[in-house]
C-alpha cells in the first residue's frame, strides 16, 4: 500500500449523508483489501468501489493512511464492544471456561470476518496510528479483563489481576495475529481456540476447579465461510 506521512481525516462526518459516505468508503476499502489485496487499495480504486468521486473521498480522508486509521478505530470499537458484552456484570454467573471461550471465539470472529484488513492493520497500525491511541485501546481491554477477574467468584490463582490481564491480552493478541499472518497448515480456527482456552484457564484458574468442568463444545462466535468473504 502507498505510504504517506499525514494520518488524519480531513472532515469529520456530522450529517447522516456524510456518515453514510464515510461508511461507504470504509466498507469499500475492506472489500478491495479482501478481494484484490493491499496493492490494489488506492484511493482511486476505493472511490470507484464506494461509488463516489475521488474528490469526495478526499473531502473526508487526506490519503490512504487516513482511511486505514479510521478502519483501525472501527475494529478497536468492535473488539471493545465484544469484550464489554461477554465480560459484563450480567455474565459473572458464567463459568470461567464459558467466558474465556466466548472471548476467544469473539476475537477470532472479528479477525476472520475481514482477514485481509487485519493483515494490513497488523503490519501498518503501529506506523499509522498514534501510539497513545493504541495504548489507550490496550489499557481499556486490560481494564475490562482485570475487572472481570476481580469480580468473578471463581478461584483465580493470580494474585495481581492487572498483571495477569496484561499477560493474557498480549499473549492472545500475538498468537492470533501470528495465526492470521502465517496461516499455519494443519491448525484450524477451532483447534487454535481450544489451545488458547486451555492455556489461559491453566494460567488463571485453580487446578481443582478445572478438573471438574467440562469443555464447551458449541461454536457460536465463529463466522461461516460466507461471512469471511467480504
């Protein structure tokens, strides 16, 4: 993808029509990345797929990096919304195995919905996004996880839940991004989730509790093959 130095959108969308135009541009970028690859993701091509003129695109985004930056924010919001829902106060009655499994499936679903986009974000995010914004996202996810660990009635073996949440978050992110970028043969999404769930539970939860809890077998968060295609 072409590289620029400025990283901000030109004009924030305020009216419904403007919001719709920005959404169309972002969705078009995702479609180009998924179907044609990052080399095809030029502002001219994105505008054509979005059904707008290049001039209209430039009213909202100064260049391609600004579009990718906005997509990064949108994926941050999706991840936060999923984590907040799964690890909400209303789900404290769930077993830790159910909660951890739900989070892993939710994250995998976000990645697999648009793998081409997430490959680009994995390689470009630190260059494009402001470090403080990435750090703010990390801290928010860690805060959600640490609050849940502190509030659950299950025997958590880690004494420092903030440190534990940090380790869990970074470990899961690194593993899932490596899977997305490398697509290792012989490892399915379901198998990777099972391994991550087992690893996290053994790190977080008392052995006696783990010995008496059955695995979770359904996969409600994994997208179908049709959803993976954008």
